[in-house]
């Protein structure tokens, strides 16, 4: 792959990041946070004030185990509704700060991706197709690692729970992206993530 193509891929990914970030309205943020905080009630049926009560009630329960939540609750200097808005924006940004995407920013359509996966199982890929598939798999693999690390950091620092061991994301994503599809992963696949993708930190 040429230097020009690499530059185009990186720039396109950055554009996708900005587009997706602009789509993340407060409604979407609340929905995602409710899932992470394990709020069973359907918040979409509530008004914003009621949504805030549900969210802050859960967070107050985590106050003793999370210095960050304690800091936000004790030193915001805002009224309850303003505090809630800050909570939603800050916690969402902490959780999705590194990706701001719901899906891995692959450069091909999902239909094309599944076509390549199917063809790889049933026949031989051309050199171009193989390069296309392995590039896509690498993006998905790196995104998977980044997402799991971000989620665990959020759970540990905000919710006061450790989701898994430090090395677990690599093994989980390796199985999910490569091994479960019967594809041999490249050697040291994760080492190039930071060099290739701006969203990987």
C-alpha cells in the first residue's frame, strides 16, 4: 500500500470520527450511559429531569468507591439539572474519548466485508482481496482492543470495578476477529495499531 493511500485512509478515518461524533446527541449519550450503568428502566420514555434522577441515583451509590464521581458530585457548583448535564457529557466523553465511534471505522462496506469473509472460507482470495480483508480485520482488531481497554478503564475508575486482567483484551479480540473466523492472525498484530490509526491511543 502506497504512502498516498495510507494518508488517504488516515484522513478518511478522521473525517468519519468527526461525522460520528457530531451524531452523538444527548439522547444517544443517555442511552449509552444507561446501558453501561446497568439502568434497567427504559429512559427513552422519561423526560430529561426524570432521566437525570435515574442517572444521578446510580452515580451517588458509586460515590464511596469512585473518587472521580465524588469530585463531580461535591465540587460542581451547579444546580441539579446542570450537574446532570455535566455528568452526561463528562462520563460519555470519558467512555468514548478514544473512539467516538459505535463501530470500527473500516474502509469498506459491511456487505463487502462479509463477502470477503465468505469467499475466504469457500475459495481463494486474489491478492487485492486478501489485502483488503486483512486491512479491514486489522482495523477491527485494533478497534476492539481500544474499546475494551477504554471500557475497563471507565469501569475501574468510575464504577470502581475491574472487568478483566490487563492482557485480556488482546486475547478476547484475537479470538473474536481472527480465530473465530478461521483466519490466522498476523504476527504481533497489535503492535502497529498506534502507528496506523489516529484513534488508537
